[in-house]
C-alpha cells in the first residue's frame, strides 16, 4: 500500500512538470 502512494505521488509530479 505504501508503494502505491509513493508511485502516485511521483506520477503526479511528473505529470505537473
């Protein structure tokens, strides 16, 4: 479950960039 949150957070940052 923790990995999912980190992955989602990273995907959001990359998308914002």
